[in-house]
């Protein structure tokens, strides 16, 4: 019953146009990550993003906004 209610709630939110999931990383932030020559943690702290985000951008595994 809980699963059905959660699915119904998510479907209702999507119908209203709510964006679900983590917020997208701004293209300007992605460009700044690629331009930096610092460590992953230093870049993350200076730009206010997570170290995982920085690592995904630097390794090419990050999904860009255009693809979503």
C-alpha cells in the first residue's frame, strides 16, 4: 500500500510539472571545474559543489544539462 501511494504521489508531482531528483549542475560551474588546476576537494569547496560532482566532470562521466 505504501508503494502504491508513493507512486501515485510521484505521478501527481510529475503531472504538476515538479522536477524530481537532485538539481542540475550549472553549465558555468562545469566550465569552471574544467578550467581549475586544483585538487578535487579544493575545487569543490571553492565552487560550492560536491567532490563527487567535480570528479564526474573531470572524468567525463557527468551528464550535461543538454542531455537531460
